[in-house]
C-alpha cells in the first residue's frame, strides 16, 4: 500500500527563520534544565537540514549553536560543534530519510539526535565537570518521539493548495 505523495509548495525563507527563532525561544524557557528535556533547536534545525539542505546548512547550525552557547553561559563552541555535526549528518542522509514513513524517519534520525547530546556531554566531562548522570542523553529519544509532530507542523504550510475551492480539504 503506497502512501499519497504531495507536491509541496516552495518553502518561504521567512518561515524557516521564524521556526528557528521560535525553537530558540522555546529553548530559552526556564524548564530547559529538566531531565530529558528535548532540544527544540536541534530538532527544527535537523528538520530543515533534511527538507531544505540548500537553504539551511552547517553555517546556520554553527551560528545557532553559538547563540545557544552564549545563552547557556557554558563552554563556547560545544553546541556549535554538536549542531554542526548534526547538520552534517542530516544533510548526508536527507535523500534516504524522505523515503520512510514518519515512524521510520524518527528511527533513522534517532542516532543523529543522540549524537547532538553526546558531544556536549563528552565535552563537559573532558573539561572536568561533574558527571550529570544519563538523563541528558534521554532527550534524544524524546526528540525522536517528537519528530512526527514537528514534521507535520513544519510541512503544513507547504501542503496548502494554491487555488482553494470547496472540494479540497486543505
């Protein structure tokens, strides 16, 4: 049984920027240090790297990572490195991921999402920080569970019909 294929409208660059800003603002919320709290910037960045790799690349990932480092007041560059590696991995697999269903996509991006949490984890341990436990790594699994929701939300504006009428549901 094949699933329907949609012809997507071109994505608006302002929508990409707005989604990254909203994800950054959600990461700024005070619940960001809760155990297994997902990194919404990594999730949205990975989505756009998979769906629009020519518009959102490793440079954007590096800059957003520096912003997250400044916000966290930690070691400058740890999120920048993690987001750049995440972006590189997402761009490398972007053609393969799109062939899967949303559940298959979530399982495919899970190792990259885990990598985005392992890199700062290792950097913190290497610089002498105390062992924080394994809960920060659980955020990658939560992000993989959120992947279908983020995909549906961010693809919705592109699935609109150009000329709407009463017979089309969207």
